[in-house]
C-alpha cells in the first residue's frame, strides 16, 4: 500500500466532534509522536478553529524536521469542515507527500434486527 522508503512516515489526522488528534507513526505502526489540539491547553469550541489546527501542525512539523524525514504519507479520518484547510497547510510545507488517503468510516445502517417478540 505504501512506498517502502527508509525515511518515510505516516501522519494520521483524526477529526472528532470536539478535538483533533495527530499521530506520527513508522510504516510498521510504531508511534513516534502524537499530539492533539486539546493537549495545547484549549477547551470547548476553541479546539476546532483554524488557528489551533495550524498550531498543532507546527508542533508536528517541528518533530518531522528534527527526525529528518521528508517523505510522508497522510491519512485523514472523521468529518470536519477544516479537513481541506489541513490538507492545504500540509501542501505548503517542504515535505514530500507520497500519498493522501481518506479513511472515514461511513455508516450503512448495519444488519437487520431480529423480529420483535409480541406479548
């Protein structure tokens, strides 16, 4: 699925209704660094704003520069109106983006329930 490169990592961005989580992992799944907007001492609806997304992205990019890794795969999960903004911000950096994927799970109403008992 991913291009095998010695210095490539995966950035997973999980958008929840109240928070945004960022996780940097190696290709085998070993976590290198993680952060969230809530860990930046913000509460409530302030966590889902444009400035907080860029604030958390800057801490991720600082770690990537220290790790000396330019090749990155990006995974998005969850629904948020700022997903495009995060993608645009990552494209403006000097990182070599190898792949972008959206892994948002879509509900399909599930299995049919069993017949209800009548009394």
